[in-house]
C-alpha cells in the first residue's frame, strides 16, 4: 500500500487537471480515479493516527475544482 503523501500528491495533480480543463472549457475528467484515491487514502490512514478532518478537507478542495 502507498503512503498518504504519495496519494495526496496524485490527488493534487488531478485537482490541477480539473482546474485546467475548466479554465480551457474542456470536458472535465472522470471522478472515478479521485474516488479510488480517496478510498485508498482512507484505507491507508485507517491504521495510522491522522487529523480527523484531513480526508474531509481534501474532498472539499476537490469539490471546489468541479
């Protein structure tokens, strides 16, 4: 299983892709990969001590990109 920093990095890249698509009036990418990454992040953080709002914060940031 990958670490949270790697997953967060990929989520940030996808967020940039969404912003660029929206800025250029292109079709927005599917949310399927974002959903997979959030699930992977939740599974990874289940065994680690994390800030309880971390996933909610990331989800809110991604929602603002759409």
